[in-house]
């Protein structure tokens, strides 16, 4: 089973990792054929707020993500706004840096591509460094199917919380 680990910096910092499906072990070995195909990561920045009415308001640009209204920690919020969505090429072993709106930097690294009977699986490392502050998210490793979103969140921003949705694919 792949290990997901992270470090919480400070007592008030909270990091949530939510996955759309089980991100457990990978069956099979390295997929040598996966290297030539270009890979990408799509990063979406979601601003979650607690609304006055309690009714859920979802930005129409957000994907149909049922976990945003039914699962922890998302159920704590009722307003979801998409602040940014970008797609970047992602090469194995080469970190990608993305500046988050709160001044921190997300670094994403594709560690490996493996294959199983169900298809390719992407082993990804994500880290969030603070702008002159201690690390917010020291290390997170996830193994996911193509375009299977996973979330990193918990950063306070403009009266709410930021959630970063990441999806890696060919």
C-alpha cells in the first residue's frame, strides 16, 4: 500500500486530504509505455465559505463534485467559488511550482506511472510552502487513476477556506 503522509505546521493549521476513490495499493509494476505519453496536472482553486442562508451555492464552472456537499470537511461550507483552474504539463521527476492566491506555493511532482488491469495509476507528491512562513503541507503522496481528483485544503483565505483540486492524466 502506498503511504500518504503530511505534517501539520502549527496548531491552527488544518490539512484535509479527500479522495474521490480509494487511493490504496497499486497492482502491477512500472508502465514503461507510459513514459513517452505526455502527462498533465489540472489544478483548480476552490474558495469555500459559510453562507448565511445555509443553501448550497456552487460556481457553475465547478465540476459536478458531490463530495463538495456531502463529505467532510466540505459539509461545513455552503458557498463554493472557482478562483482559478489551469492545466500544466507534468514530467516524471520534475517538480511543477504553482503560486496559490494566498501567497503560498504548491509544488507537484509526478513520481511514477504504474499499470494495473484497470489502467495507469499516477503516483504524485504535493507540497505547499508558505511565503516566508513555515511549511503548510510538508509532504503528501497520492496514487490515483487518470483524471481522478484529490483535494488538499485547509488554508484560510478571505473569510473562508481554500481547497485545491488536483487531477493527473495523460
